[in-house]
């Protein structure tokens, strides 16, 4: 069979893969985008960022209306129509995936539906519905993403034991839900189910949840989750699980005891693993890290000169915007441009209630690495806008280099922190000093003023704190 010839083939149409394909087409390259799933958009669009945020946003409504009585506004108890909630969420995904397909078509990117498999360094075999197709390419970008980790102890083959993918389907509201893992996925989805009415118990093996964030920033999130969830158990470990009729029997080691409990569903959110199975990479020169991610350098090049890799499959921060940035770098390098992944600020956001976001250096990292730093804080209890939102459980803090006043890191917890961190990311990218932020006029009354006030606090003249 005559192979299809192309300049670039991209395997995987997630936020990394489709961004790479689109950018390369914009630069005039002949591009084929290979995707095995029926909808484009990858994990992020279909079973990750977008559906989780849609559900979080919808269920925040429940929490907000429950908490409005002291403002003189009361509602009756909410009723939840799961079928309509699912349909609404699904309509968003359809719209976005349709948009990606439209943009691919308009750019002349050929989308090939099927599973890609590397036959050698320059040949990809694709199993399509019409049979096998072979693509000969000059360059390939692997963007096959990641999959939820499912350690053996949880793998009962019982649909009541869910990963995030199934949990996002919200098939039902389980009366008792066990969430295993206190990372951002466990905390976000625990928040959704608790708002819907499930009794949520979360177990985390470490001594704190959201371990990547500074403790003063995760505190407001934990305090609220402790009220919303039935219990958060730290340094707790699931020893075994078994099907017990329509429930799951779980044995948990906690506080020196072995607790045997029944749950209606279990959500396993203990991390993600690179998606490199059945890809045929052993037929190329591509190498892997000791954790199984594809090994790349700062140019997104693998050990095979024809193959680049980006996104979750190369590890680092498993985030859509990191995948997107890497897509740009890989395409620019393939296009012969000077580009590399170096000193790039990747913000992290946890869309819990309240939201938690940070970028650059955390205070804990600065201490651990012995980096000279000063911390300036602005508590949201002093923000008029936070008071008008009725959400003063927030904090904005800057980590500053005392020598140069350069901002090394920013952390924000509070309503809308995910939006606010963008200004901080720009400040870090531009090498801003605390003075740059302090002297920039911020609109009043907004939560963005908390960044300015934290910067002012660094110099000891914040208007609204002492
Ligand atoms: P993916 O999005 O994983 O896409 C990979 C694509 O490759 C898939 O479509 C897959 O079908 C395809 N593929 C795999 N193998 C083959 C093959 N052999 N042939 C053809 N196609 C193949 N990130 C954020 O930044 N913000 C968030 O709020 C956020 N929330 C999340 C919530 C949840 C519940 C989860 C699970 C993840 C979330 N993420 C979030 C992470 C984000 O989804 C990922 O970082 C992002 O999707 C990675 O993009 P990617 O392009 O590397 O791969």
C-alpha cells in the first residue's frame, strides 16, 4: 500500500496535539493529526479540565444559595436533575470539540481517525475504520497524554470503583463516596459530589492534601472542605477493597487502626501515568525516563531525530497550558526557529472552593532550596471586593528577592484565584519587581487589588493593612 507522505504527523488531538497541528499548518506545513477517539480535544476537553469545571461551576450554585440567608436571600432546597446536568455538560463538550474540528478543517489539517502505531522512525501505521493506513513523515510529534493510575488494590473490575473519567459522568449521586487521593483532582471532584449531596470521605497517604501548595494557601480550602466533606483523613492508606453486593467494602489504615467500611462508590484519584502503551515507540530511538515518560530535551526533541514529544506524555506539570506551550516550542524548533522550554512560568490552579493558584517559586521551595526571600501577604478580609462577594477566606502573597525586589513567586487562594494568577504569571515572565506591581494602578473595587496591596505591603505601605 502506498504510504501518505506528509511533513508533520501529530499523534493525539488533546490540547498539546491539536495546538501543534494548528500552529504547524499556520506556518504552512502539511500536517496530519491522528486521533483514536471519536471526539477531538483529548482528556482536557472530554474528561478533564472542561467537564470538571462545568460541574464545579454548576454545583457552586448549590453551595452559594445555601449560604445566602444572612444576606437576606433564601431559596428552597435545591433539586438536582442529573440527566439535565449531564446534558448541559455534554453540550459544552460537543460545542468545543466541534470547534476544534472546524478549525482543523479550515486550516487544512487532515484529521485521521484511528490508533497510531510507530513502525519505524519515519512511518506511522494508523488503524482506521476503513483499514490500515501508513504515513511517511519528516517529523512526528507524540502528544498521547496520560491515563488515570489504577493501582492493583483498586482494580476490582467493578464500575462502582471510578477514575475521574467515570466520576465526571455523574451517573448517580452515591450516598457514601470514598475519594482516594487529596491531589487537585480528588479535591475538585470531592467538592462536586459533596455539593450534590454525597457524604464524602477523602483519604490521603501524605500528611496534607494539595501537597504542592504552601500550607497557608491550602488552609482555607481545607477548612471549607472539612465542612463540606464528612471527613478528610490524612496519613491514611487503603489496604484492600472488595465488592460487597451493591457496595464496596474498604479496609483503611488510619490513626493506628484498621477501619472496615462500606461505600456506594469509590473515586480513585492517585495520579496519572503516561500513555505510551501500544504506540510502537520501541521501533524508534525514543527513550523513556525512569517513571515511564518520554524523555525530551528543552527543544521537545526525543532521542529520535524525527520524533518530538509534548504534553502529559513527557511529564512535568500535567496541565493543558503546559502542553500548549510545549506544542508551540516543538513546532518552532521543527520550523528551524530558535525556541526552547526554559525558565517558563507555568501557573497551577486548583478549582476548589475557594480556588487556589500559584506560579513561580513557592515559599516552601524557597526555604527548602535556601533561596533568600521575603514574603509579603495581603489578607482578603481587608478587601472590599472580597467582602462584597461575601468571601473573605482569601490570601494573596508574594515571594520576593530582597536583593533585587524581583518577584520570584505568587500564591493566591480565594474566589477567582485562577483568573487572578494570570497577572502574576505575566509579572514573573516579565521579570517584574514588587515595585512594578505596587506602582501599577489596579481597578477598584476588584480582587486584583490584592496583588497590588501585597506588593505595597512588601514596602510597608499597603493602604488597607498595617
Ligand atoms: P491529552 O489531553 O491526554 O490527549 C491525548 C490524546 O491522544 C487523546 O485524545 C487520546 O485519545 C489520543 N491518543 C492516545 N494514544 C493514541 C494513539 N496511539 N493514536 C491516536 N491517538 C491517541 N489541566 C489544566 O490545565 N487545568 C485543569 O483544570 C485540568 N483539570 C483536569 C481535570 C481532570 C479530571 C483531569 C483528568 C485532568 C485535568 N487537567 C487539567 C489535565 C489536562 O487534562 C491534561 O494536562 C491535558 O489534557 C494534557 O494534554 P495532552 O495534549 O498532553 O494530552
